[in-house]
């Protein structure tokens, strides 16, 4: 419940600023993150925000989860591990298979 409230607050803050979240799909096309569906594969590079909840299918990255968990240090993620939408890759490169859309994340 707490995690959902934090995600909703982050989503509301982004929406109120008029921020549009973009995502790079596995084939290299850049799309609006709201158009992603479960099963899509997206690329997240260092400095980029994870657009949706998902599972790492390749690569390794340190993910800053502090906005969601309060953890001050980035968490290393590799193949098979879950990542949360709204977190930020601080280094590395991962491909993530979307497990929940942005609309589902906000619900």
C-alpha cells in the first residue's frame, strides 16, 4: 500500500509538470511510455528512468530506488531481477520486459 502511494505521488508530480516519459523499445524506436504494453522490451541506459515495472532480460545496471524505498545506495540488477517504474539507472545498460503498464503501476 505504501509503495503504491509513493508511485502515485511520483506519477502525479510528473503529470503536474507536464513531463512526458519516453522509452526506447528493444528495436530502437522511441515511444511514449504510456503506449507500452505488457511483454514489450525496453532499453534503459545510465541516467535514464525505468518507464514501467518489469524484469531484466539482459544486461546489468545499478538502479537508484531511493524515491520508492529510501535505500540510499543503488541496487545492482541483472537478468531475471525485477525493476520498478520510476527508478533510475545510475550506470550500466539493461533490457527490461514490461510486466505492468504505467496505468497499472498508478492503480
